[in-house]
């Protein structure tokens, strides 16, 4: 996309292709879990101004790790929760996933301030 921007070309086709790519959460493929981790860390940063770490595997699903009061904490999105999302185009499915991530953070991380304390 950056190369297109430098060459003064539009990114419409790239964006349309990326958004139209179907994802099947039931398969729990590595690419899907990785993208959930990236989305989870970005949403966490937006909400709490603290950059967490993410990890994933087939047994835990996706784990977002952060520090609160000098203690390591985590929010887990287990495999069954991720598989429950319906197969859809990337932009639509990840939008639904982002809403769920925000809801879960509000419940499990609600007492963390934007300064990370």
C-alpha cells in the first residue's frame, strides 16, 4: 500500500481484496489467530494507552497480556469463543470481533486507567 501511495496509485483494489477475503473462525488457522492478536493489542492500546503482548496457540486461543499495578495480567479469548464467530468477509467479521474485544476488556480490564496504573 505504501508503494502505491509513493507511486500515486490508489489502494482501492488492495483494500477491496483484503476486505472481501473470507475468514472461517471455526478452522482457527494461524493467520486468523495472529490477526485477532494484532487487533486485540491495537484495541487495548486505544482503550488504555498501554501496549500489551499477544500470544496464541490451539489450546489457549488468543491471550492478551498486560501489566496492572506491577502485576502481569491477561485476557484470554479461548478457542470456543473464537470459533463462535460466523464465517464472513474479513472487514465484517473483524468488526464484530472488535466489538466483542471491547466488551470483554470493559469487563475484565475495567479498572485499568489510561496511564496503565
